[in-house]
């Protein structure tokens, strides 16, 4: 009997295999897949993207609720979906239901840095991105001088 998930799998051009990989991935790997891009201000400090967490302020980038903002209310790791405070649909009977978004359709505008581990991890990526920028700018200046 085949395993449901293989850590040796690299990539495929076939969408069905990509979907199967993400659907069958264990939660510790799905956590890494639950990342969203950062706004331009945050991108300068922390890099391109970050794992989305409860309490982050986000903007919806695609779909019916495009350009709506709010804080992340809850995260469903198994479905890889995020709900946002204040964004709801009304059902036929008049009750309100939370709308779930895939994190790739969101942009983080403010990070929730209350968790010490997350703060350390982001600080580490901040240091790394600042070093990369210095290296790139240093290399350009040296080429221009000669």
C-alpha cells in the first residue's frame, strides 16, 4: 500500500499532483504553505512573505471582497483557509456566516508580534534581508567605481 504523503516528492507540472501534495501534506508543512505576501512597507523590513497568524491585519486582493480590510479571526489548517473579522455573508434566513479565504489571496498589512517565537523568526529574516540588500548595493557600487 502506498503512503499518502511522500517527503521525497519535489515538483510536477501536473496540477492534480500539486493538489494532491497540498491536500495530503501534514499540518507542520501546511503551516508553511499558509503564507501571504507582505505590504510594501513590511516587505522592506521582513522579506517577501510571512506565515499568516491570528491577529494579523490583512487586505483581500481578489474576488468579491477585493480591497476589504480586517484582522484575521481564525485559521483552518486542514482546509488551508482564513476568516477575517467583519467580512461575512448573509444567509437566506438572515443569519451571518464567516467568509473563508485562501492566504494567497490576502496581503498582510500589519503583523501580530505578540508571540515571542514569531518575533524572533521575523527578526532573523529581517537581519538576513538587510544583509542581502547591503551585499547587492555594495556589489553595484564596486562595479560603478571601476
